[in-house]
């Protein structure tokens, strides 16, 4: 969200590299027609459809959002405040520009309250007064941007952090706005009791998760971070080469009138490929006999990641779970530039080496091929264990 925090939010997407999501995007990389956006009358936008593009901006972006609207953005989320002592000097102009260019205006506040509920309420009041002062329409969205940076403590405990965030969101709702929670997929899964937030405010998550750093024009849903309650996905920090965060709505977004959240949607179901033989477990983390899913079989994942006894699973049926690691892989970083090998231990012709420092998903336990030990990185593709940290 903030440029100085981009490396912290450099979260490789939770979904596996070979997963095939059961979600389609209206625009495809084969050519997207933005004429409907560019030629649209400059009228106030109070709602956007699911699968609409949007941007989020702060004081390091231009006061004019015309180029973003022309690129196809239907909504803009403007930073209005931080803590209780900073307001974005461009916020008023950016919100006005969003309105003038037919974009639905929203806002966000960079949180510094950590797990302190009292501080969260004070920051919420500051965010609300800032949003009002900058012309954010009543009934629109105010997001709590809760991430590492500027002294925000993200290690105050999953429940305490969730309670503080909920305290912020309740203030926002009481003031007539719709609350959202923004953070990276890793923090949402590990540092916040996100289920508690979803229970209080269904479908209120705005999650950051990138397949790769650098320019991305359209989201690849193979990398969608499967979790419940996602309303908006931030999929890149350089959308269409504009050096601005790119987002896509998962649900219809609207403002005006009641300040309740969007209607509760069914959990997102994604088709994913199991990359190594995976035993099936029950809700208590106990193996269900010898029941398993074969390698390379596609399964329907219901909802998002589930934590059972500190192990991440995907639910694939009634009281049936498989380990997330067997689908998305264990993320490992290369310490050397690595050659890719086939199942016989031969270097794969025409496949470039993978650069040192790259994060690579690996599947299953190390395996021996001709006396050397490898990790599987794809179907029939391996990298030496010794090339990883």
C-alpha cells in the first residue's frame, strides 16, 4: 500500500502455480476494450460490478486520476489519513478527480494502533473526520490498512489484533460508512484472527497478494489467495505500467443509503491441482485411513485456507481436508541459480535456469534420482535440494 512497505507486502500468491480457478475475468489478456470506460459520461458512480478494476492512491500519486480511468479503473481508493496526525494533502483533489472521471470513490486509513482497541477507536474517528473533510460520499467505504510499517505492531496476537481492527470497523459503520480491512495474505492468515473479522463484517477483506512483482495488467486467478470474505483483491503494484496498485472487485460494491455490508456471498470455490499424493484428513487433523488424492488430480477447494493444529489445509468436501502444502507448495528461496531437471535427472533442454533469490514452490518430500536429492517444482520437473537455502 505504502511504497516503503512494498517489499513487506511482496507476498507470493497463496494459490498454486498450476491451479485453475473457477472464476473468470470479464477482460482477458487477448485484448481488452476500454472504450466503454473512456467514452462513459462523467457521472457520479455509486456502484461497480464484480470483476471491476480499481486503483488505490496516496500522496506519491498524481492528484489527477484521469489516466487511471482511461486505463479502465472503475473505482479509486484514496489514502486519507494515518494514525492520528497525518492527512494526505492530495486526498481532496484525488477524491474529486475520481468523481469527475466516473470512478467510484473510496478511502483508506493507514493504521498504527496494532492490537490496541482504544487507539483503534481514536484512529477510526480521525479517519472518519478526514474522509468527511476530503469529500468522501457518505455510505462509501473506509478501509483499515493494517500492515507492517511506521511502528504498527503486527505481533500483538491474532485475537487482540482482530479485536482492535473490529473496534475500528465498528466506528466506521456507526458513522455511516462501510468498513473494509486491507492487509497482505500472510498477515491475514497468520497475524489476525480473520474469521472473527469476517463474522463481524462479512465480505469485508481487501487482500494484497501478487503472483510476481512488477507490471501486471490483468489478474491471473491461478494465483488468487483462497480465503473467505474477500471483496477486493490487490493483484499488482504496477497496473498497466502506471506505477499504481491494481485491484479487482470480487463482489459488487456500492454506497449510499444503508451502511450495511454487501450481501453475504457463497465462499469462493476454486479448482486446484494436487501436486503430490495427498492424504485426506478430518476436521481434527486426523488421517482418514488410507484415503488420498493422487498427484495431478484436480479438486474443488471450498473457501480458503484452514488452520488445524497449526497446519494449513484446504477443505475439499464434508469433513475432508488435504494439506495446503501439497497443493500450493512449500515456498523455498534459491541460494544458487538452478538448473531444472526431468524425472530421470537430466537437464531439461530449452528450459532456462531459475535465478538465484527466486521463491519457488516445492511439492512433497525430497526425492532421490540417480543418487542426488531433488525437490519437485512442477509435473516431472525438479531442482536440486542443495540449490535452496
